[in-house]
């Protein structure tokens, strides 16, 4: 059958499409910007038709109304990454969180550990050959499309076409719902002197020709800002944001020295502003691949001079890094932090490094400062990155190397980059713990 006929026969309204969802189904959304909000809104509007529908996703940029207590009999969140819209239901007991390394999600789906009855995704309109592009999130999308019982696509003409493992034929999709809505945008972060200082320290460890993995936010953007005197940088990262565009247009990021996929930025998803989405559209310099490739430590290790830069909530004297929970409260998820830290450690050229960059202290709502460096992790908190994996901790007060260091030396190095307000009490704790002078 001609692809145009398939598309026409499967085209429907959002209200009709979500009738494919049945009580007891496991429904997964595509990640972040690719969450199909028109379909999600229609699903919530049809909530009375469902009982005990499980909702799965990584980062959600939507309203998360399905996680509200009034829908607890209709929907139950089982998230792979907690966010602002879903933390509440987890704390209240009518939502769950499943820990997982980002690179393992496609495998979990393939093996049936993450069963998907209905998968909902945002795609571009089909091209002349009947292929839609997933555009802003390839990560676990391709495996979910392959494994789900039913696939519903919101076809948005504002989705960029990004080259790589990002195309799906219309015959693989069961329902199409057309829309034309701007993609979600993350506003540019406010970069202060603290972030700029951290960025400069990070830049000291980045050589010309390095391949970078960066997240999103003020610190990653500050790092990029500090790299304007570097040459021949490359990108192999689960995601990129707007700051990479500046360095590419300045010729600093050209991917010419990469050990793997030379000449290409390799990413699994996009999250930024319209400028980023427009930059990625039909850009041969960007190749989108699934997260079980992009984030797999064995693949990461093949990149030359790989520098992984992530952040955390807290780190203890031993170098145990807590990044996704605050005490027993689930705050976010593991994401790709451990994937890239281990890939950097395994790097075939022996030059991979992993940086955890963070302000030395954070403020509570009442303005009270809390040190992010402490003798012990909080009771109930989960260790995201083990002390055996931790490499460099960077704050606005300097660089603390941890690999190859004794427990005493680790603690000393960390205290030296702690906020000055807390150093005296940290030194006291050091002397009690190790029965030694600081």
C-alpha cells in the first residue's frame, strides 16, 4: 500500500487516538521536548475511561496533570526520572520511581523489563518517502516504537529533521494526530560569577582536541563560555543545548579530532531554545543516535580526550556523589552521569576525565546556606556515583582531584574547595573521623 494511503487511513483526532489506551495499560511518553502534549492533554481529558493506567517516561516538560492526586485511580506514574511535575506524586505515595542507567533503557524495553502497551511520541511530517523524523529525542524512542503494542504519533510541522538513527516509516505508527505547535523551550540560564569561575576551572582540564559531554544549565553554559580560546573540540553527549551552537559557529567545535564519528556531533536528544532546534534542522554536522549507543560506556571510551562534565546535589568526604535524591526524597534520576563517568575512565587513549562541577554551597528557601561537601551523605540518600568512580570535584574555590587519593587526601582536597563558611567545622569532622591533624 502507498504510504500516503496508510497515513490518510490512520489520521485521526487526539480524542480518537487516546481511545486506544485501555485500563491497566502501560503508557510511555517520548522524552523531554518530544513529549506529545496534545496527546497527553487528550489522555487526561479522557481520564474517566481509564483505571490503573501506568505512565512511564524520563524527563517530562509537560504539565504532569496525570500525576495529580485526583487522578490516582486513573493513572499511576512510574517514572525513570523524577521532575518538578512528578516529584509530588512520589512523595505522596501514589507514584513510583524506577532507578535505571539511561543507556540501559532501550535494552529494558527490548527485554520486556519495561513493558509498553502504548507509546506516544512527537514526530515531523512524513517526507517524500513516507519517513517521519523523531527530531528532538532519539534516545529510547526507536526501541519503544519497535516494541510497543500501539504507537501514537503527534505530527508537528515544527519538529526539526535531524540526521542519524531518527527515522520511522509511517507503516510503523498506528495513529497520527496532526498539530502545529512550538516545541517546548528552556530559557537561557542566568550565569553569575560563581558559575563563570567554575567554568574557568573546568576549562583548565580541557585540552585542544577534546571531546565533550555536557548537560544543561548555568554551569555547562559557563564551561562553554570559558572554552573560547580552545581549538578543535568535539561533541559526544546525550544532549546539547544552545551554548554548543555558539562554539560551533565560532569554529571552536568542529569535531575534527574525534576518535569516533569524526566530523559529527553525536547526540541522543535536544533540549534548548528554538535557535537550537533550527540549528539542528537538516544539519549534516549533527547525528542523532539511540542512547544505548551514545551513552554506552564502551562507546564513550572510544572518544579521544573525553571530558565528562556533570553536577550533583552533594559529595561526602570519601567522594561518594549524590545526584538524584535529597535524603529519601527522589529529586531527579541517574540519567547519563554514571554512563559517561565510567566511559571516561575506560577511555582507550587514557586521557578521559570526569568532572562533577557544582557551587560549594546552596541556599534553602529561608536563605540559609548548606554546604554541598559534607562528612557523610544524608540519611536515606542514594549514592549515584561511587567513590571508586569519582574523579574531579570542582567548585568556585578550586579543583579537588580524587582518583588515586587516600581517604584522608580525598577529604583534605574536598575541604579545600568547600565554602569558607563551613571549612572549620569540616576540618573538625576530619580530625574526629581520621584521628589526624588536617
